[in-house]
C-alpha cells in the first residue's frame, strides 16, 4: 500500500511537472494524460473506485482528447517550441514554491479528527447513486443542463463565422 | 347683491376670448375681432352693473379660496389665496379698464385692417385685458404680483407686436427688462410683507399694519413695494421704457397709457395704501417722485417732434401727478385723476392713431391742416387736449384742481407750485402739437381723410366721457344725487367735494397762459420757435435728448454692469472653475498613472491573485 | 502508514504545479492544462477527506464528480474560445491577448 501510494504520487508529480516544464506542447499533453491516470490510481487507493473510473473516462477519454484536438488545430510554427514560458517564469516558480511550503506547513500543523467508524468494503457506487439522485438531484440535473449549455455554447463560439 | 357674486367673471370673459381666438378663430380674422370685442363688451356690461351696485350700496365683497397653504401646527409658513375683492375702488377701476379696452378693440378693427397678425393682435389684447382685470380684482399681493407679471408679459408682446422692426423688438425688451428691475424690488417687498405679517391679503394687512411699531421695517417694505409701481407706472428713474413703447400699434399705446399697464402702478399704490400711509417718509418719497416725474416729463415733451412721443411724455407727466396726489395723502384725487385721465388720454392716443393712420407719418411737422380733412378726429383730439390741460368744465379741470387743492391742503407748497408749472407746460406742449399738426398749412404732401366709423365712434364716446366724467366729483353732482367719486373711493374718510375757486382759477390761468404762449409761437408766429431753440440751444439739446437718461443707462450698463459682469466672470471662470478644474485635473492625473496597473495581461492578474492568496495564507497561519 | 496528511501534501504539490502552469505558460492550451491540475488537486483533497474522516459517507466523492462534470464543461468552452481566438488572431499566446486595458 505504502509503496503503491509513493509510486502513484511520484508518477503524478513527475508527470505534472513534466507537463508544465516541457517545451513541446504534444509532450505536455501526453504527460498530462499520464498524470490523470496516476490520479485515478490514487482514487483507487482511497477506495473511490467509481470515481477512478469516471476520472479515466472523463479526463483521459474526453478532456485529454479535446486538448489534443486543440493542440492539433492551433498548431503554428515548430512543435518543439510550442509551449514556452512567459516572462513570469521565475516569479511564478518562486511563488509556487513558497505557496507550497505554506500549505505544507499548515497541513502538518493541523490535527485532523480521528475517522468516525470506518466501514471497509461497502459498495460506494450504490451510495453515490443514492446521494446523487436524492439529496443532490437538483444539483445533478443542473449539472446536466450546464453541460448541455456548454456544448451549445462551444458550438456557437467555435463555429466558423463568415 | 346677487350680481356681485359674479364679479370674478369680469376677467374671465377676456380670457375666454383669448382662448377662443387662439384655439378656434385664429384663421378667421374678422371673427377673432368680433369675439374679442364681444367678450370685452360683456365684461364692460358686468362692470357697469357692479359699479351701479356699488354706488347704491358701497360695501366690500371678498371671496377667496386657499390655493396653497403650508403650515405647521403652530404657525403658517405659506398661505397663498386665490380670490377676488370687489369694493368701489375695484369697481371703478374695472369699469375704466373694460370701457377703454372695449373701445380700443372696436377701434382696432379699423386700425389694424389688413395687418398680418390681426388675430394675434386681438388675442394679445384679450389676454392683456384679462391680466389687468385679474390684477384689479385681486384680494392679495401674491395674486396681484402674478397678474402684474402677466401684464408685463402682455405689454412685452404688444409693444413688440411688429417684432420684425428692430426698434419694436428693442423697445419690447427694454420695457420688459426695465419692469423686471422694478418688479424685483416689488417681489422682495411682498415676501418681506409676508415674513413680517404672515399674510398677503390686502384686508388683513390693512388691519395689521397700523398696529405695527417698527417704523424702519415698514419704511423698507413700503419703499420696496413702491418700486413695483415706479416701474409699471414709469416713474423716474424707471420711466425710460414708456416713450419707447410707442413702437407698438397706436391703439396699444392708448390701452397701455390709459387703462392697463401704467394704471396698474397707480392702482397698486391705492390698493396698498394702508402700507404706504403708515410711514410718512414713504409718502413723501411717493409725492416727490411723482412731482419730479411730472415736471421732468413735461419739460421733455416741449421739444419732441413725434406725436406719440409727445403724448407718451404727457402720460409720464400725468402719472407723476397721480403719484404726487397719492403721495400727499389723497387717494381719492389720485384715483380720480387716473379715471379722467384714462378717458382723455385714450381719446388722444386713439385720435393720434387715427391721424397717423391717415397721414402715415408720426412727425407733427409733416402734418398740418388736418382739421379740415378729418374733422371728427381733429375736434375730438382738441377736446381731449382741453381736458388734459384742465380747462373748465372738462374732466381734467376737476381732477387736476382736486390734486392741486389737496397738495396745498397737506402743506406741500413746493409741489403745489410745481404742479401749477406743469399745468402751464402741459397746456403749452399740447397746443404746440395741435397748432402744428391740426391747423395751419399742409406741411407735407399727405392725403389725409377721415377714418371709418369703427375708429371715430370710440373717439366720440371717449370725447363725451372726457367732457362729462369730471362732473361726478363736483358739489353740484353730490347735491343732486347724494354721492360723488370722493364718497365712493376714499381712504379712511369719505370727502364731500368742494371747489376752491382760487386754486381752480390759478391752474386755469396757468393753462390758458400755456395755450396762449403756444398760440403766439406756433399759430401767429409772433415769436420764432427756431430763435428760441438757438438762444437756448443747450437747454434744447438736453431736452431733445430726454436729459440723456437713456445714454446714462447705456453708459451704466456698458461700464458698471458689464464691468461687474467681467469681475464675476473672472471669479467664476478663474477662481471657482480653477478650483474645480484643479481638483478634476488632479484626479485625472492620478487616474492616468493608476490605469497603468491595468495591463490587460491575464497571467499577471493570475500571478497577483496567487501571490495575494499566498500572503493571506501566510497571514492566517502565522 | 499512509495518512490523510500525505495525500494532502501530494494534492498541494499538484495544485502548486498547476498554478505555476497557469501563471507561466504562454500557450493557452497549456494554461488550461494547469487549470485541470488544480481541479484534480482539489478532487484528491475531497476524496481523501472523505476516505479518512467520514468513510461511511460518499459526499466527498459526489462533490468530486460535480467538479469533474464542471471541468468537462469548462474544457469544452475553453477550447472553443481558444479555437475562436486562433481563428481571429492566428495566435493563442496568452500574453499577446492584452488589449483589454486602460
């Protein structure tokens, strides 16, 4: 368990770092897909199997493909220099490191309460389904509408206007 | 009694006429004239009925509604009444106004024939009559002021009736602006009256003022309110607009000079007599302003060449007479002279209009020999002049005699001498006019002819009034009927008319002397007018230029007013604007620098948010 | 034993990497990738809290699902905007899009 956690964590952070540091946008996209898989692994470790599947389906299956399409459609010049940093590279890096340090400090300094009655092996899918379709039914439907609106909006924005 | 309940209808009729002309009959010229004359006639009939009622039973009828009332539980902050007050004074005044207005309207049908603005003219006159009658029956200062301004507006419209003539447009503006100056003081005075006494109502003021102790405040209020009549009745130094008002159609001059505009000032002094009477100094100011104006205008009239201007200065002079009478303490004689003067001055102006209509010229030195060509106009004109000069037994004799008597009775010896001198001057300039314009040889190539009946009929009616109107204030009339003008219109105590033969004789002699001098110079030419003019060239020049008052005002305006304006302009544009522009400039400069923070670079914003959150977290987990 | 703290630190690291990507990358698509990392970091947090603090409830997962759904919508719209931009200005460099100023 410990080894698997460190493995996935290492992979996740390595892929993510590779994504933001790479100068090649195609490489970035591929590394990002890898990092999404690693996140799915972490979800499995956290016993959120259904969410892991969703992660793979939505992120890897849909979002990653969309991003790759985007890369393809907006290509210009050499791919090797398609993903350069801007003038805030150093300031951004410094801010990110400091922010990370601050977060880590506050995470370590916080004492979280003990877990309340751990239930192992329960079927989370049924629970998720029940929660989504009863307690959060309105929000769930709203999300569905939001997605529809997003699709229509994307079509309108993206279509060729002459 | 019943008829008095409808007194408020007197001003309503002309208003109806005005609305009808504007709204319905504007395109039908003759119909407009008939509507205006008919409704004015209705008002006249009603006025006559009410006046008869007042003669039989001289009581005061007052009706009003509270039009606008603002009050707290403890005091009244503002109370404006809308009402009408019908006492003998108002009855006499509305009779004069409606009579003159009706005759002027009738006369105008002939005079204005073929004018482009025929309907507009009649609409204006109806509105003018409405305003004046509204003023006459007002029961409070506020309503009076309202109609006062309406009268001013109408005079502006009518003087500038031929607005395409630059002189007419200028004259109308001059009249309006001069009156605005005076009305400002009037308004301040009215507001002051309300502040002190808490009412605009004439009757309530009349009971409260005599009990009021602070003489200084009364003096100030009296002088301020008196400014209004000074402007409207064209007393010195606000007289400048009246001669220029001659640019309007001549019947308008008749209306303004006899019944409406200038009479309003005299009427207001009589109406608010309680206020003026309470302070001796105000009365003296009124008396001396009037006396000075009388002499001042009479001297100017001596050398004028324009027939209407001579009459205009004559009006100024006579208004001065009335003011003087009111000022020395006799409301009766002032109002009586206003009444008689209304008849013969309307007659003179309408006669002059008839002459101008025939000759197409206003210069008396281009007329001459008119008496044979247009006998009715000429002889009625002579009757009017005799009445004006105060020749026995015409109307002016009685009223002028009355004024001179009260002046002496109240121990204003200086003003009495002055008044007699003015009587001499009046007779002189009127008969100078008559001898030059009506008799003698034709002085230019004119083809004068008598005017149509619509013009001569009013002349005849007015001539009759000019002859007989004065008799209503004679002892014989009083003995015969049991009343007279002075038992109707009075302040505090009715007077029984008496004749002081010595004073009457003196003024008649003065007038006859004036006529004789004029005859010597202009009819028999025993004395050369030109020689007199050259001998006293300085005096002649000063008089011809009306004492340079217009020039003085122009100079004052150019250097004092505009100079003051420049100073204020400097304060406004440099000091105040500088302050605000400076503030605005500072803010703008700050903005110019501040807006550089908005770079439009999305990622800079993101970075700033990021750093800001970092700082907040740092702050929070310290 | 791996506890909540470990997951949170991993998520924090991912979040900072994502933020760095958002701030520093020129390419608009790369900026969006950074955004996705930040959203994923939050999801990990939610699921981790769910797992370690209230294992018998699934609210953390449900919220994570909502975020996934919204992320999908965001990517779809974002890419549409990027494509439109590219068509208009023939560039998707974020630091060139700076006319919205002054």
